[in-house]
C-alpha cells in the first residue's frame, strides 16, 4: 500500500489540477492519505505508515508552504522514522519558481530519516507547465498529458522499486581536491580503511588534467558520441571516468564546499555525464557523498548532488547518502566529535 503524504492542502492553495492528476494516477493503486506534519506524526506513532510513500506538495504562488517546512523539521527530529521506506516526490507549483528547491530540501530531509529514493524520484510542475515542453514535443502530447504521465510513472516506480543488494561492490571515488590539505580526502581515507578488501575501489582525481565543462552540444551530437561511450571534448572524462562509471555499482563523490557549491571540476563532471547518461542506464547504481564545509552549508552542497545525480542522472539515493562534516584547518576533521564512528558507519552503509 502507498502512503500519500499531502502538504499544502490547508494553505488555501488551488489544488484542483493536482487532485485531478492524482485521481487518474492512483486508480489502480491501493493507498491511504495523511495530511501535514501532524497527520504524519500521528500515523507514525500509530504504526500506520507503509513502506511506500509519495510526498505531494501543493506550492502557492509565494513559494512558502508551511506544512512542508513543518514536515521537514519533523523528519530531521526523527532520523530513523523512514527506515525501510521507498519514496517519491511530486511538486505542483503556481509560479515558475520554488518547485525544485522545495523538492531537493524534502528529499534531503526524508533521506536523512532513512528513506530510499529510486533514480529520478521527482515530478515537478511549474505554474505554466512550461517545464514539460521538451517531453511533450518528444512524445507528441500536451504539457498537461506529460505531467499526468509523469505522475503515473512515478507512482508505479515507487510501488515496484526493489533495490538489489550489492554482493560484489565496485566503488568509484571521484574528487578534485589536494591530498596534502584536504579534510574531505582525509575523511575518505578513514572510510576506505574500514572498507579494506571488502570491495574493489577505483579512485580518480579530476584535478589531473583539464576537465572541460559541457558547452551545450545539440541533442543529436551528444547522443551520437554517447552511443560510443565518448564526448566530443574527450580528456579524462572519456579516457577514465566514463569507463569507470559504466563498470561501478557504487559512486562516492568527495565534495568539499566551495562557495556553497561543489567545485568547478565536480560541476563539470555533472554536466559532462549527460552524454553517457543518454545511452546508459544508471538506475541500479547508488550514489554517496562526503561533504566537508569550512564554516557551514553542507546541506546546500548535498542538495546540489541530489539534484544532479538522483533527480537528473537516475542514480539511486540510498538511506543517509551523505556524510556531512565541518572542518577548516588541514587535518581538523580528525578533531570532529566521534568522527571515527561516523566514518565507520558510512563505510558500512556504502558496503550494505
């Protein structure tokens, strides 16, 4: 059974469009509805939550949905309440703004509470539905029909998703840091020590050589090179990263916070991965992240990774996918409280 978590229905927001779409998408699905953080809390305490869940947010034009904020706070306060749950997110907006940011924050909060998200777990609709233009043209349907189809497909994905246990982990680690000064790499070394010989580990530095960013080739050009496992710009991405991505079943991104974002080379990796993504299925691969901030903002970087790798590139987001730490001076990560235990815990999650 599916638990449908409705957020925003009490904000005097027009929900006619999303109500109509949900009615069509759920016609063959057994489900129960809970509303708001208070309804979620009651359902959790009474044992009424199911292990399949869809969070549906009706966002008013001003972009502020108190119920979604309240639920995210509840999830952060109850970090184990979604253990064993598979989830998806539907955002219905009334302007061209806020849909993506609300979705990423909600996924981040639910994942921290133990929720697994399959690849591409988000359907978002802006007020005009303009964001469905491309898919509507490709399929020869209207934007509204594309929205309806997306919601139905997501419900089906959440209900059918069954993560396969990785019995022979092949881990790819990507970073763009300097080993002599990087707290992020030092954290990875602690995790890798616990992993030991229980997995094959390939580590690639994106600092070695120039990682040219994507320059927006046409769809046809990108697809042509992607079919050959290549990209028109070549370099380390084609020579090392592409083959390693295809081979691995676990990806670990080592991402220090640079101005509240991943580094330029990691951003280039996100963008250049599109060519390979067009012709390869990443839906059985899991992504993890190590995010270290010198001051603050780990959550912003983690949400960026969620958007790029889970919502866009179809990687599975396993429970508690990110280890978030704050450390500035070189080797100061070693002084973080209980860092050894947290590193060991992350290693076991990666191997699970």
